[in-house]
C-alpha cells in the first residue's frame, strides 16, 4: 500500500518467534491483497474495474472496511469520501499515472501545475460515496460504473487492528503495532512502563520522530490507537500557493486552510485512521465541532500565520492526556 509496518511485541515464554513473524506478515498481506490500490490484482482494484451496474462479491475484511468508510462518509457529509481517488490522482497525489511526478515536500517549488477547472469538473463526476450500495445479506457491493474506491485512509488502521488481534490470539500480552505511522498499543513493556509514542512536530524530517527535538508531544498508549493526518509531508507549491494532498471531495480542490496535523485517539485504529483525514478536511472550526459532537479525542495542530503552530484539543483528547 505504498508504506511500511513494524511491530514491537513482548513474546510469552516458549513462543515461536518465527511463526509469529510469519503470522504478522500474513495478516498484512491479506489486507494488501484485498484493499491495495497499488496492486492491480487486489479485490478492491477488481471492484474498481468491474462493469457498470454489477454486484461484486467481497471478502469479509474488505466488506467490513468499505461499510465503515461509507458510514463515515455519510456522517461527515462527504468530507470523507472513499471515492475521492480520481481527484487525488488528478492532483498528483495518488498511485495512478497522474502522480508519476508526484509532488513532494522535498521540493520547495515543484514544477507540477494544478489541474484546470474543466479537468476537476470531469473528475468530480466520478466521485460520490452515495453511488455505492451494499448488500449485507450477500456480502457484496454495487459498482455503478467508473467509481474508483480508495480505502487507504481506513485500510492501514484496519491492518493495525488485524495484526493486534492475531498477536492476542497468539498469547502476546503486550505489543505496539504500527502501519504507515498509525499505531495501537496494548499491555506493558517488561519494565512495567506503557508504550510511549511521539506526535511529530510539523516540519520534522522524515524519520526524525526518534529525535526528541522533533517530537511535539509524547503520549502513552494504554489499550488505545492513534492516527495522525498531516499536511507537511505531501504537498506542492505552484505560483506561490500551497497545495495540500488533502482533497475536499465536496469541492474537488485541496483544503484551503493550513491544518498542520490532526491526531485522533480511539479504541481501535480502523476508526482513528480515517477520522484524522475527515477532521482535516472539515477544518479547525467545523472539524472541532464534529469531534465534540461525536466524542472524538482529537488534537489539532494549526499554522498560526507567523511561522508557528498552536494546539487545539477536543474535550475527549484533553481528558485522555490530563496529568
């Protein structure tokens, strides 16, 4: 899925380390085989290519993730939309051909030019979560034709949860699972301490989370998951304007405000993962109102316009991190 994974686990006495490693890889591979848009043979890629007006049988894991994605799309008024892929690709941020010269934070000014309004209008015709129908009884989904589903904002978190469930079935009582930066912690390390994870300071170099100077906040994950969505890694600049990789499905354009990052803490990673994206698209005001309304533990890190960042916590997040 264009990313990496890692697991820290405290294995019980007598555990077969190799068997557990193979089991972890099998869980990750299953998610990739079903939900990756980077793999043309995945179940999701086959759904995206399916003829118009056809019902497509889905494996149980993919069905579960797609169902939740559509539920969140409805609840957010389309701020999160798993069919936004054509727009993401058009703007150069997806796995498709349009992103062959994918914009990167490593380029101060990228030669990539924003698409014109006509191209955006054409891509928007293919976007719309409500076009997809689900058949619970037969575990299948309806492909209306030309709808491209990208579940990357949910699938990584789901993969974290699947690995966590496997570890628990294998008798592992303490672990920290990470896929693409989304994490879930359970139990205690051998010294009795909890799993501590850092939220990167926006602008930190890739991988610099290991450097204390680049960590904005440290949290303990006690049977919780955390996912962070940020604008400081994937973007481009053109004509003096900043273009985030967060595309608002409702407009077809990157979000207009500078939300540096949104971190969400939840009981599992499948729910935390897409909520960061959702709140980023909604923005600091509407997003915070959504978080309060739904009891979401969210941390917004916002650009203040003077080269600094400021934090805003939802009540649920503040309750989790209070001393």
